[in-house]
C-alpha cells in the first residue's frame, strides 16, 4: 500500500512539473522576425528616439507664436524710498511700500531666419530618426535571420549525426558478428567503436551549441528560452536562383536608408550654417502688455506697446569665426556624401558577389552529397565483398557526413547573404 501511495505521489509531482513547463512553440523565420520587431530592445529604443525627434519638431514650431510672460512683485521698507523736505519743519516720505505687476506678449518679426531654419532642422532630425529606425529594423531582421539559420544548421547536423550513428551501429553489428565468426580481426571493430566515440563527442558539442543558439534567439525576439524551436526542411535541394534579385547599384543607391542619411547630413549642416549667419543679423520684435502698480496707495494700470531692434555689433568678432566653422563643416558633409555614396555602391557589388558565391557553394554541396552518398554505398558493398578496408569505409562515411554539413552550412550562408543583399539595395 505504501509503495502504491509513493508511486502515485511521484506521478502527481511529474504531472505538476509538466503543467508548469511552458508549451514549446515552433517558429518559422517570418514569425521570428515578427516577434523580434515587436519585442526587441533596439526597436523599442528606435521608436522612442523617433518620438523624441517629433516632440523636438513640435517644440521648434512653438517659436512662431508670441511669447507670453507675467511678472509681479512687491516691497516694504522702514522708510520711504523718496524723502522730500518741503521746509525745515515739514518732510514727506513716499514709496514706503507698493506692488507692481503686469502681463506682456512679444512677437518676433525678424530673427535672421533662425526660427525658420530651426524648424527645418527639427524636421531634418525627424527624418534622420525615421531613417535610423529603418536601419534598426534591418539590423534586427538580419540578426534574427542569422540566429534562425544557425539553429536550423545545428539541428540538421544532429539529423546527420543520427543517420551516421545508425549506419555505425549497423556496421558494428556486422563487424562484431564477423569477429565472433573469426572472419575479421578485432582491429576493424575497434575502428568502428572509435568512430562512434568521435560521433558522440561531436553530438555533445553540437547539442550545447544548439542550446545556446536557441537561448540567444529567444532572448532576441523576446520569448521564453525554454519554449522556442524553429522549423525548416532543407530537402537536399537548391534554393531559388538569385539572378532575379539583382539590381543595378547606381539605380538602387537612392533607395537605401544610408544614402538618405547622407543627404540629411548635408541638409542639416547647411541649415546650421544658415543659423550661424542669422545669429549675427539684426532681430526685430514687437509686443505689448498690461501693467498695474500701487506705489502711492493708489491703483494705477495702463496698456503699453513696444518694438525692439537688436543689432549684434560686437558679436561679429566671434560670429565671423562661427560662420567659417559651420561653412567648413558643411564642406565636410558634402565630402562625406560623395565618398560614402561611392562606398555604398561598392558594398552593393561586393554583397552581390558574396550572394552569387554562396549560391555556387550550395550547388557544389548538393553535387557533393550525391557523390558522397554513392561513394559510401560503394565502399559499403566493397567492404562486405572484402575488397576494401574498414578505414576506407569509415573515410567514406566521414566524407558523407562532411558533405551533409557543408550543404546545410552553405544553404544557411546563402539565405543570410540574400538578406544582406536585399538590405544593401534598399529592400
């Protein structure tokens, strides 16, 4: 009875543990990307940076409106601030206490273009943040895809190891029977066992790498690390040919976020130069207000209007150098625009070469799989016929495993290179 109770208790604990474990979800590549775009920290920060830029643009727009201010104050003194001696026997003291206050508004009419250019610069900052947000999206997609294909590659390597382990176990049984029958010496059996140990060691390394890769992907897309898996079936086939993805670099240049950022950099430098000029131009403003005071125990209120003209006379001493400084910065931005545009074109060409190379590597890997599979079949038949050694058979098996691993590695590299090329050409 006690034994049954103990078994029931252990089964109950096992069921509770299963209920506590989150259900594992298998993600496709598109699902991983969608989750990353919703949960990744880089995207959240990029969203915040874009909102900051938009608020900055709205703040700059308020400079077009009049500025309002209200002032007020009061004072008390032990003596009047003004002492009048009417005669030797008569003195008068006034302004012993009082209050003053008022509301005024000031409207800038001309500020050397500083307000207009500041608003244009704020809009440039919004556009820069939007473009940087696009770069962040591209980076998150690329990193997610790298993690995805790393997991797919490692899972496929485990499948290959399972196939190899099955083949080795079949060989081991045949060789063991041959050794027992005295047909084969024990050296062949030892070679098979050593090969099995090597395969077991490789499996441990691959499983550890797979576990880490799953955790990295889960953290990157914002999912629980013990509840994620990915799915993709290679099937030993070729991916779609990349020729239909090609774009002429010069025509694709204007579609990239990097090129647009270079344009915005030049535009921002030009506006900053104009603002430096505006700081050294006269500024004109008009305004008015309502004032109130009670300084002589009598209420006194009045309306007033005013106009101001400010001319920075001594400011030109340092202002001329400030303008030259911003002029040089504008030239640097223009130089960067030309130089970086050329580098972007070169990057497109280089990325296309990498993509084409990756596809050719997949083609070679597919061909190698067929050859390695046929070689393994022949060496197996030859060994059974006694016309080759165990070393030859195990070497053929090693080549088969390497060809499978090379195929999945080449396929994964091709998919990542395809993403890089699409992003490099503004897609």
